[in-house]
């Protein structure tokens, strides 16, 4: 009698324990692996229509998950787009909208960046017990008042681990690739320095030879002026690779300047190791790739393998890296409890090319425009892929307007974060991803060029149409060959834009390439579209209580607010006392894996 009872008791205990373990697994918060590519065109990916570049790993994510076909960046440039992505709010609310020429952060030694008062999804998840990591590109600032305060650093914005570039990969990092930072100003300062040097030598020669009675004080003044001009030009600009092209691990500079050739392998290894270290606890990994921004890599294993030159080689290397991250997640048995996400920070840089390499920027498919070209679809429509086996239906497509800003509220929801928050501009995506909702909550979306409201899209209730109204458009060659004429990236003010009165209007559901402007004769709802968007703009402007003031008279403007602009010249320009440095400034220099003081 005792034996059956004992067996029954043991079985009951095991069953209860099994239920308890299962309950823990069910209750465990999901992991998040967010993968963002730099400057990737939506037309570069196989599952978005490209049949000449091999992207099997990204295509696999789409076939095993949900693909968004109208995924929109909040800005067509790195810094403002990434600020909006991290915070779930338009960059204007963080002071990261540009009022003039400078539209992204240019120096690690500047004081601008994502304000300490802002809240990122990483900070919210960290408060929910997540281990959070960022591997790769940041480009949202480092310090505010002195070297080492790290007020804008990823560690201060919710990332417990950071490895990568606090700036971005840019041409100055590789000899012979040209200048990305204020090239015309560099040219002017260099010429001024040469002119002052020649003038100084001439005066000295004249005085020594006794040809004219030249004041000694004039020579001394010109000498010090030449020294000053040389310092203003040489220190910030000629040493840019040392100042900007660095790698940090958390708050320590571990390589300065960085070795670009080995960067992809190191970033991939760090991302994989972060996942492996945190296999037993909820984690967030933001893998912020440096591909496919210029300068393009020349990795031997991929060189010459694609049908599109070096740019195609870089795309296929990037896809391979995405595959290795997916393989790591799957091999550790994490797939069913991990939401994986793939996107780009904005559209491809369509006019970036030269005679030596050929195409250096991406392809945006049927969509007009590209990087830095305002609200045209080619600059803001990006890939959006979510994979979560067992939770998200494989092979689904969502053809509704969504935003990079939606990641913030989506992650909060999944992490069961119900604490009060600031006003957000994104929405939880899970109802759309799981098929519980058919319509996006984005009835209106607002597209900015700098701080200026460039365009508005409206998805009317009960209609498939998606109207987009452009108030002004940057001046660029539609073919992409001419770019923005006299600037490397389009600007958002003055002679660089064309205002439209009445506004340009398109139905991008029926005309996604924005090639057939609507008129009152061709669109019965024309007047209603203008009326409804005007009301939406007014409501939106009333919500903008935290954006920088502007003295520009361009309309329609976003209004004025209290957040200090992070993109002013005062914030952007290089300051020696803010420059991250390994060693003793200005003799900064170290290589990863070697000791330095």
C-alpha cells in the first residue's frame, strides 16, 4: 500500500514542479535584439524587391517573421533619426533638429548630444531589470562641460555595456577617402593659413633686406596671427581621424585612432559575446552596425563577390553578420523568447559615388529621393522586420504606416513597464504585428527637414489612401546624379529649398513613387486633405512644448519651446577640453589590446 501512495506523491510533486518551471518560463520577460544598419536603402534587400544582391539571412528573418512595408524614419539623417528611435519622440523634442547647415554631430569634442533629461528605451528596460548593451555606432554625443562627464554617453542613457564608436564611421577615418566634415571651411582655413604664412615671409624678407621700413610690431602681430590660424585649421581638422575615429569600451577610449579594416569582425564578436554572457537573464542588445556608410570596407572574404562593386560587397558582408547574430540566438535556444528586429536609420545615400569606386550609396527602389532629402519617401522609408517564433506569425506583411519611434512603446509594453512617461510620438506595434489590429494608430505622421515641418502624411479612417502633403522640398536632381547641387547633403532652408503654395500632394498608396501630384481636378478630397492636415499640424505644434526656438521665418514652422538646441554652432564645434582621449591630451593614441595610461 505504501509503495503506490509514495509513487503517487512523488509524481504529484514532480508535476507541480514542472508546472512551476513552465510558469517561470512563461513569465520570463522576452529578450530583444535590435539590429540597425547605417544608410541602407530599402531597395537593397531581397525581400523588398532586390534580385541582384544576395541577402539570404535578412530574407530568412522576413520569411520567419513579420515584414513592415511602410516603416518610416523620423528624419532622413543619422543623428535626428537615431534620437527619435531611442526616445520614441520626434528629434525636435530633444533639441536635435537643425536650424541651418549643420544637421548631424560633427565632433566628439563638441558639447551637443542627446540631453541627459531625455529617456531612452534602454533606460526604461534597465529599470525593469534588463541587462542592456549597445555595440556599434552611437553618434549622439559624449560630454557636456568637461572631458569625462559623459553626460551624453550610452552608459548615461540606459546602456549598461557599450562597445563601439561614440561617433560614426566617416571618410576621414580612412586615408585617401576625402573629407566629410565642413570640407569647404577646411579649404578656406587652409588657404587663409597659407596666405598669412606667405605674407609673414614676405614682410620678414622686406624688413631684413631693408626694402621698406616695416614695423617690427606688424611682423610680430602677423606671426601670432599665422600661428593662431594654423592652430584653428590644423588642430581640429587635420587630426580628425584621431579626434573622431575612436573605439570606446564603456567610458574608456581603447583605440585612437581606430583600425578600420578589422572593425566589422570586432563588432560582430562583441555582439555575439554579449548575447552569450546574458543567456540566463532578460537582455536588450542594440547592434548598431557601421555598414553600409562610407567609407566602404574591403574585407577580403567579400571583396569582388557581388554584382554591384564594393557597395554590393559591403551589403553581402552586412547580411552575413546579421546571419551570425541570428545563428547565435538560435544556437543558444533563445529564439522562442527573443524578439529580433532589423531596420535602417534612414534611406540610402543615392548620390554618393565616384569614378574610382563607382556607387557608394544605396538604392531606394521606386521611391523618390534619399538620405538628407527631406520627406521624400526614398530618404525615410526603411526596412522593418520582426521575428519571434511562436509569438509572431511567419511570413506576414503589414502594409500600414509605422515608425522607428514605435520601438520605444513596443519594448515598454513587452517589458511590462506601466510607469508614467513623457508624451510619445510612437505607438505599440504588437497589435499590428500579431494581427489583432488592422489599422495603424498613426493617422498622421509628420516629416521634418531639420526643425522645419517639411511634409505631413494622412491615412484617413476607412480609406486605403495615404495622402502626403509637402510644404517645401529640398532642391535636388530627381535622378540622384546631381545630388543637392552645391552641397553634399541637402539643406532645409533659404535658397536650398522650394516652397509650394498650394502644397504638393500625393496619394502614396496609389502613387508610392510620388510622381503624379494631385490637383482639385484629379482628387475629389483635395480640399478636405488640406483642411485635415492643417488641423493636424496645429494640434501637433501645440504639443511641441520642448523644442528649440528658431529665428528663421520659414513657414510652416514647428513653433518655439524651451529645450536648448543641441545643433547650434556653439554646441557643434570642437573644444579641446571635451575631446575623449587615451593618454595625455593632445598626444592621444592607443590600440585595443595594449596597455595605456
